[in-house]
C-alpha cells in the first residue's frame, strides 16, 4: 500500500485563466475518490492534471513516483487509465476494436491481438455489460452503450488506477449503480479510482473519500457523508444536501 | 465474403491482414504487367486499341510511366489516408493542407524565371519539391500552439496558405507570356507524359522509405481516432506521432507532385473507398491505400494516354472525371447506412 497519486500546491492555468489553485491532495492504493462540485469548478482539469494531460503552472504532480506530464506515455498508461468526459471516435470501428485499443501500451509491433489481449477485452466487456455489442459499430450505439464501451476500454488497459470523468453520464440507474459497484470491487481488490460525478447519491454510497472542488480550489475533503453535510457543500451548490439513512441502513443523499 | 471484406463485425487478424495485402499485391502486379502492353495504334482502319508483346520496344518506352503512376498513386493515396487519420477529418488530403498549391506556386515560379534553362528537366520538379516542403513548414509554423499541432488550426492554416498560393500562381500567370502560361497550365493539370526512368529511380527511394515508415504508424493513427487526449492516455507519444505522420505525408506528397504534378482526388477517394470495404483499421488501411492508389492512378494514366490517342489527356483530369462521380457513389452508399463518420 502507499500513496499512488499526489498533488502538492498545484496551480493550473488554461489560456491564461487560472482554473485550479493550490490543490494539495493524495490518492492511496485501494482508495475510491469521488470528486464533486458545481459546473466549471475545475473537476475535469483536476483529473486531466492527474493523467498528465494538463501541465501545472506551479506545484508538483506525482503519479506512481513520476511526473505524468513528462514521463513516457506508454509507462504512464500501464499505471493510469483515463476516461474523458467527451469521447468522439472519428472512424466507424466496431466495439471490440475500440475496447482492444486499451491494450496499446502492452502491445508491440503490429499490435495484433494476442490471446491475452482478447481475454482482457472479453473480461472488460463482460464487466461493463457490453459483451453482446462486441461486433456492433461504435458510432451506431446509444449514448449510454457507448459510455459503457469506453469504460470497458479503460478497464481493458489493465492499469492500477482509473481516472474517470463522469463515467455514468447517460447511463440508466441500473448500469450507473453497476459501474460504481464494479469500481468498488476493483478498489477492494487493491486498485484505486478517482471518479468525477454529479450523482451525489452514488458518490455517497460507494466513495471512500470525497473531494469537493469549487472555484478551482479543493474546499473540502473527507468521508462522503461528512463532506455532503458540510457548510462548504451548501455554499458550493447554493443548496442543502440531505443525507439520510434508509430502513436497511443504506445511506442516501438528495437535494433538500 | 462481404463480412470479411467490409470489416463490419470483424477485428483485424493476421490472416485477414495477409489476405488483404496479398490481394492488393496481386491486383497491382497484374495491372503493372498489362498496362505497358496497352496502347493505341493508328492505321488504315483508323485508331484501335492494340496489345503489344513483352519484347516490343514500346514496353520499354511506357515502363517508366507505369512505374511513375504506381509510385505517385501510392504516395498520394497513403498520405491522404494518414492525413485523414491524423486530422480526424474526412476532407483532409494534400490539397486541403495547401501542400499542392504551395508546390504548384513554386513550379509556376520556376517556369516564369526559366529555371529549366539553368537546371534542365529537373528544374520544375525540384522547385515543386521545395515548394511542398516550404509550405509544410509554413503551415506547421502557423498552426503550432505550444508543443502541439491541433488538427483544426492545421486545416485552417492549410486552407489559408492554399488560397494565397493559388492567388499568387494566377498573378504570375497573368504576367507571363503565352508559351510560359501554356507550360504552366499543362504542369498544373498533372501529367506523367514526360517521365524518364532515371527520375522514377530517384523518386522511388524517398517514396519507398516514407511509405514503410508511415505504415508503421497504423496503431498510433487508430488511437488518434479517439482524439489526442485519449491517445495519450492509451500510451501514444502524441506529439511525436503527429509530427512524424505530418512530415512523412508531406514528403510523399512533395516527391509525388515533383514527379507528376498536382494530381487530385487520389488521396481523397482511395482511402474513403477502402475504408468502406475493409474497415477503418489503419494497420490494414494504410498498406491497402498504397496499392489502391497505385492501381487507380495506373488505370487513369492508361486511359489518359489511350482515349484520345495519339494525343494524351492530362492524367489529373482523368482522375478528377472518374474520381468525382465514384466518390459521390460511395457517399450515397454510406449515407444509406445513416452515417459516414459518426451519427448523422
């Protein structure tokens, strides 16, 4: 176990505009971090910074001991898988091909799929409930199906840590819950995940740690129930979040 | 057969790749053997298509032109395929990026100042090559943002440079005498009329090397189809891959234009057609595009030198006349599947 991802006093500016300011946080092995906050708060930029896709103007980022923005991309990809908020594929690949793209960092030469690659792709597609879509064209899927396919691509990468920007957007409630259960299982088995989400209820039920980002700063961090009930959350969303307990003991969160 | 060839519902396997390449090689080789045997004879019965035997002196005369067609067609088609993949843009080809216009401007300038009188036959080809590379550097300089070459700014810079170069070419023609203008127009239509074997031999080396290197970027182009962020997170060194693809594609276009003038449509229609036939995987699509482009240009050039014989048509005019309607046919067929590149 140990610290896998670390941000120290990180500022990020995009187009001359400060998007993140003085972010200090860390992600440990086995941790499922959920990032919440209002639109435009800087959540996606925070995840992109962890993935090495946005460079800090100040401070340091370390993922598995390396600076992800300058490390060998192939080595980074074996440790970190990133799912962006928007995913557009320019050509009509079939689903199986899209998922197999996740094996890039583990292949050499022509990269024709080996038995190991195919097994990883099958496992990822089964986990994301898209195995029956394997031979369909990606551009002919519904939004929710496409979202599950690219989650399968990220899983197929076989990375130790998943960075997922709104993975449940467009998913029906059953599949959305299934995604969080899957992440929880993966983290319990020793992986780690950082998930941006607007589904506060799923974040409460499955997250181990919650980061509240507002105005480009990390304004609260801790157990999801504590963060959601905090004054900072009320101020960030201009809304009270009611955290309660169902008769079976399950926690839930709804806007009050 | 259709499921195998269309690529729909089929991922790329070693066997499928081998069959695609073998089919391309056989078709290309067969046409390359037949093409120099075909010509038009003018006799008492008027003009008629004539097949000569392998030992005919006409074969030796036509052979450089056949080789040039294969090289230029393969180079233009592969560069179009790579540029479409890199820029994620179905309209990307050597013309969109201004490379053709830049090399045309340099060639027109070379004719205007009489570079041929100084450097001989090489003058115009050399100028076209310098023009292509110069345009590439200018587009890259204009489009560059930090360490990146964003596709949208590359296309914008390419279109801007292309318009400027076309306007400058017109101005130069306007101030030139009649002989020079007809020479310029003939060159700008694209033709393999005066290809010599020694020129083809010199062009074959850079084109061959660049094609092999470009094919090696098939996996990177597949990943880049999902955008640079996803490609980087999958493990692709995006800046390096984009720079290499851009440089190799431009080199191919530069040498191809130096050899045959600005021959259009090959870089656009061949990759599109093959993508519909064998699927979008660049590991198969790039090599298939090389052979597909070579075959198409060889067919067009053979038509160019036979349909109105003894006169020759400009090869570029034949590719445009045949390519345009064929491209429309492909577009209509694709539209019936609801989308060409994504959701309609």
